[in-house]
DNA sequence: ATACCGATTGGCT
DNA sequence: GCCAATCGGTATC
């Protein structure tokens, strides 16, 4: 199983992310993410299929904010929402398709002291239980969007000190799928595809909340 | 120029 | 379980 590299993490190549977003979201389970002195094991992800996906920021076309999603895979898309939260996405697929994986939850494996200091008063189980909490624990914000985290580096994209490494394989038997959290609309609520992936039995997986039905005001 | 709303979270009932 | 917080992006006037 483990290709003889137990003491050194194997960084996932750009080709890993250049595949269809559903495959990337599935295979990211169990991967190791490192940034800001903390390493975690990914336990939950969600796929966003770009301009053909009503639940995606990219659905209405490219804007300065969503530009990273329209570029090559292996680049971050970190966005701000609810006036206070940052979320981490990893761009997948082919350029122009705007596919991306939202990293929703993880289990801290290294840097417990750093994480604890960064999240005072929070139980360890909740450090990365939810996309905004995960970004906070990894010390990610708007300055980290549109950055290349693969090697070799892309020429015109700023690199970032984010590592996405291979982890112990997660068997299909323990992979669960379901509708996306907090997303509504035609197809966006996950009725068309199982956009959300998580590891069965993981206490760090965020709790499911159905999307709010958006009501037209006028 | 202005109004509405969100790929959420934490606090309170 | 319910709701306020808080502000940039996007739609609408």
C-alpha cells in the first residue's frame, strides 16, 4: 500500500488535480494538508462543477473574485463569506471549466500546539470541523487565493506554502456521499450528483444542514 | 447608488 | 433549534 516513503509525505502532482472534480474530491479524502504550522488529514470535501453548476460561485461567469477557479488546477481559491469567514477550495479539472473542491473538514495530525494556540477554547474535534473553522486553524485568508500549491510552479501564478500530500488510502467501503451542505437550487442541492464526500464515522465531519430556499423578495 | 444575500459559526433558548 | 453577526460581490434601480 504505502510506496516506501513512510517518513516523507508525497506531494500530490498537478495531474492529480487536473482530473474531473468528482474524482479529485473523492481521492482527496485521507490526504494531508499543511499550512501555517498545522497538518491535517482531510475527512470531508465537496465538489463544485464551475459554470455548469448552479451551486457554484462560477455559475454566472468569471469575475475578479472567481478568476482562480477558471485557471489551471493546483491553485487555491480562497473566498470570503458572511462578512467574516474564509473558505479554502482547491481548483481541479481543466482550465476554463472552473471546477473546484471545497475542503470542509479535517483531523489535525501535526502542530497540535500551534492549532490549540490559534483556536483558544475550542475542542480539538472542532478545530477543523467545517470549512471556515478549517481555514482559521490553517491560518488561511484572502491573501492566499489564486496561489499555486503544486510543483513544478506555474510561471505566472504566485506560489503558496501549502502542501497537499498523499495519505493512507481510504477504502470505498468507508466513503460516504450525499448532498452538499447549505447549497440549494436546481441541481445545486446535490440531487443530481453526490457532490459531498466524507469518511464514515469521522467525528470531525461537519453536521449536515440543508440549503435554505432562497425566496424572491420582489 | 443601493439593496440583498451568502459553499458559516457561535451563542442562547 | 433559532438567530444575529458582518461585509464584499452581484443584481437591480
